C-alpha cells in the first residue's frame, strides 16, 4: 500500500517568504507527527495531531510555525517569514492508532528539504 | 526528561565485516519503547525494529540483531557480514506512553561500508 508522501521534496525560499509543506499520511492513520531534522542531527519533534485535533505543539520553535490537519487526513506545515535557521528537512510521520496500542510504529515520509537563502 | 545517545558519529567498515552501532537511553519511565530506523541517502526513515521495555529478549532478523540490556540502558544494533547497501545513517529512538507521544531520537551514526 501507499506510504506517507510529502510535497514538495525540495523547496528554496528567500528569507521572509512564507512556505507551505504538505503531508499525506497513510490512509486511515489516526496520528500524524511533524519533525524537523537539521543537517547531521536526528529528527526533533515539532507537533502532533490525533485526527484533526492538534494535541501537542510544544516543539514548534516560534509563532512563525503553524500546522493544521482540518479533515483529519492531509496536514500542512506553514512557516511564515522564513529565516535562514529554518533551513532543514521537515519530516512527516503517521501512526495507525492514537498511541494506546503499545506495539504501534511511526512510518515516515521522504521529507521536504527547505533551504532559505 | 528523555535522552538518547549515539556516541559513534561515523563508522567505516569493509564489506563482510561485522559492525555494532551503540545506543544508550535515559528515561524515568518504567515502560518505554525503543526503535531503530535507517535513513539511506534518499532521506526516508525506514523502520527496522521496535522493542518494549518489558521484553528483554534479544532479536535476530537475517543479518541484523539487537541486544537490549536494561541494566546498562543500552539497545545496540549489530549488522553481520555488512554489505554496501547497508551504508546509511542509523537512528535509535525512544518513546514513552506518558506525556508527549513523539519519538526522541539520537543524533545518528553514519555507517559507510566500503566494497
């Protein structure tokens, strides 16, 4: 079956521009996560959705970052007034349940590489 | 607080050598889940294994094996008879059932397998 997909795969933005990154999770997956991966580092948590509800946004680095999942499937991560420090790979992951099943696993998309000039 | 440490930044081996990737974790929770992911040059994180804290049995899957030692808070990953296709960055990760549901990742180990 289809995995997690993300678009665009690459995005170049001039400093100050707004960008929108899209994530299509695996069909039927309840949970959706966004991570930010800086060069040479492990992914770091940004935000978490259970269906359409954003239950945790504690990892968002500033109020320029905003995420939504209005119908409980596709999610968009928006970054306003991009800065050079926003350059990173943004990874989306989905999981089948809300986390109650102890053996559940997060499946990741290929990521969007954002470069801010 | 949770933390995952992968002290080996980069490892280079010659094909057919065995290699072990180290992972040390910290958590105050008694129930937790440990993961290994592979990130090839294409960038996508590929799930390899999940281990629950209450199951210390080691696991083998083909050329891959995992050694979970609660006493030392380690979850090491061994590749036997390495191949060039094993070249990638490998991440160890931790999740607990309380609080944040996200994964806490280590900084990764880059494995280069030379032909």
